[in-house]
C-alpha cells in the first residue's frame, strides 16, 4: 500500500498533475500513514530479532542466534537499513508537510494594455 501511494505521487509529479483543495492535506495524511506502516514493520522486525537473539524464558523459547550467527548478522544489517529507510521516510514526510504549510507567493499581475498611459 505504501509503495503504491509513493508510485502514484511520483507519477503525478512526473506528469505534472496539480493537487488543489482537499487533495493536498490528503497527500500529507497518506504520507504520515506510510511512515506509520513502515515504523510498525521495522519495530516488529526488531522485536523478533531481539527474541531470536535472547529468547524468552517464560515462553520457553531458546535463542537461535547462537546456532545461526550468519543469518542473525544479516538480519541485523537488514533491520539497520530499514531504520535508515524509516528516517528518510520521516524526513520526506516532514518536508512535504512544511511545503504544504508554506504560504505560496501571489503572482504579480501585469497591467493591461488599456491601463498603460502613453505620454
């Protein structure tokens, strides 16, 4: 879902579609939803990695990283990359919201030909 939203935003930017009115806040809300979904996924993966590394004595789950060290190391690097992606997504979301809240300058109107005084 998040990837589809991002692809639609890239496509609308490439093809020059204008977002006006209610669509602008909707884009910001969808950006925040993407960041929340990504955050939930990354934190869930980090929890499972912690469980694999330390186990859970109450549930009688043994740690498995002592047997599969290479797999756990690659998983740790993947989770680190996911956190970097989450930070980038949050940064893009903040820039998008700041750009949305920034007032747009009014274009200066050119005088009509009939309004120009000729000496």
